[in-house]
């Protein structure tokens, strides 16, 4: 009787079908379960950018 073959998995780095770091990050950011967190971070970033710019002067009350 011939011996049975045993399949040994190779490491994920040596396989050609593995995803890269940027693709994994993109998939994580665009997944449906992470959408509220990504949106809130984006809105916070936009708010900080507006308050740090010269457009923040429009929020000040007029000086008489």
C-alpha cells in the first residue's frame, strides 16, 4: 500500500494570491461594519482643517 500524501500549508508570504498591505487597509476601511467609524474620523478631520484655516473667521461674531 503506498503512503498517504500529507499536504503542508506554505506561509502566507510565499503564496502569490496573498493581499498586500495597502489592499488589506483599503478593504478594512471600506467594509460596511467600519463605515460609521471612518465617517466620524473624516468629519472630525474636516472640522479641524476648517477651524485651523482662515475660514474659521467666518464663525466669529461681527465686531461693532
